[in-house]
C-alpha cells in the first residue's frame, strides 16, 4: 500500500523549487496558485533568501503550493492518485496539502485557507517572542519532564526519538542550556510556538473561515496528525485543520496507523526529507522516498506502480448533493436525518436582502447529512445537503 505524506513548516530551503520549473506546466500552475494566495510563490520558491521563507506568512503557502504542483508531476490525472494511493497524511501545515490532494477541498480553497492560517499564526506569534526546538535522543520520560519543567509544550511528538518543544524564547534558551541527559536541543526555523496555546487567536480566525467553506468527503483515507485516526468526513477533516493549530502534532501515532494499514511504500512530496527520515527510522521493510527534485520522479513512478493499490473508498458516491441557489441565510424545512423527500420538494429556503429562494431537491431520497447549520450563511452553488437517492 502506498502512502503520500506532506511536510510541514521548517522543511523549506532557499531555491528548493528551482529544478521543478523544468517540468511543463509547473511554472504556470505556481503562477495561478500565487494569484490565489496573493503572493509571488514562484519567486519565494526560487530566489527568496532563508529569512524571507522562514516568515510564517510566506512559508506556509509556499509549502502547500509546492506539494500540490509536485503531485501533478507524480499523477498526471487526479483520478490516478485516488485510484492508487492507499492513504495520505500531512505534518502540521502539510495536512492542508493532504486535504486538497485527497479531494476534501480544492487547491484554491487550500491556498486561501493556508494564506489566512499563515497570517493569523504570524500575528499570534508577534504577541510574544516564541519558537520551537527539536529535542533528539534521551530517555522519553526524562525528555518529557525537562520540557515540562521549563514550562514548554511538547508541540510535535514525531517518533524516532524526536520531540519538538515550543514556548517562549527564554524558556527554549533555558532548555538548551540544560538539556536532558543524552539529548540534543536543535532550534527550528520557525517563527512561533505553533501547536500550543500561543496560537489560540489563530484558531478563532480559522474557525470563522471554516464555517463558510464547502467540503467533500475524502477520496482516499486521510490519517489525522492529531491522533492517528483515519478520517473520511470532509467536515471532520476541516475541523481538524482548524483545531490542530493550537494542539500537538502526534506524528508518532500517525506512523503507527501507517503500519496498521499495511503500508509498503511512502513518498514524501516537496520540500521533502524530514518525514522520510523519520519514517526510515520507525517503519522497517517499507520503501521510502523523499521526492526532492524531478530527478526522483522515475523512482516515484516505479513506486506508484509497485505499491499502488485501491484504498477501498468508494469512487462513486451513494448520495447526491443539494446546493444553495444564492448567497444568503439558509432555513431548513426538512431538518431530521432520515427524513424522506420527494423529487421537486422544497428542502430549505435561502433568504437574501431582496428575495427568498426555494432550495428544491432535484431527486428524491432521504436526508443523509446537512452540510451547514440551520441559519448559517451560504454561498451560491455551495453544497448544503446530502441525499441518499431513492431506489429504482
């Protein structure tokens, strides 16, 4: 079984996207994602210096965009990925890449969401000087005790003997001056104490945006970095993208789930290296590739052929979507899950400043799930209801 993993912040290096521009279509795709994100990702991925791409507001969109364009080189058609990838996962901001790759949100939604995530986290980081340091080696209990004694949070528990501590710069300096026995403390190239309570203001911002976003259920199983759970519901995936900003990343549990799923091959998309390195130390007898440049594509394509197998997630949905006809406030008329509706019946109304629009079921069936709450604002064309179609 093939797993695709998407790295998080701190994995980027100056110029890492330069070799990818030789692939037809990559420059144009980066240009489009730059327009969506409102920043020159092409320049940041090829010319910007280390200080510039360490800035949270730049780093996060850059990392997500790089993963998405590399997947187009790996899978010419998205359906190929849905058919052959057994599972996907992302570390921290990489979970947004995985969500888009898995069909939960579009690439454009991903770029807007990650842009606002980066901005909100940068603003939260500016309140007080904070950062993160990797603690490598040492006895796990002693490492945990040392992190706690300095008032720090174990923000990333990555497995393979690596824990990332996060907190104020003074707290991190104290840990570095008195590290746990047989452990090294390595400052990371990030600009804040991510995945801690310091990021609570960013969660509030992203929660508001998430309410306005439409989602689809994942086309491949997604392994959550919060607890290693396999997630299929699009709304659940999006909710976890919001809450993970102020909660620890449990990559150790994510890799445990890979093993339980029966992984035989792992490909890490750019900027690759960190997650592949962790996997090599934990997952034995698994072929692992860090897709760092187009030179690695030949091996990657071979791995897709050898390890690719259907995840078993249904490709043809057993439900149908009902969408909003206009921008406004939605009001349900059939609110109970399981309620039967007839073709052409009114299932909701959408009120605007000028008119009230009826939302009509284009086919009969039973209510499977409301994708919005009664009274929520909705956009034109936004899916609001899932119906299980009538038989026959």
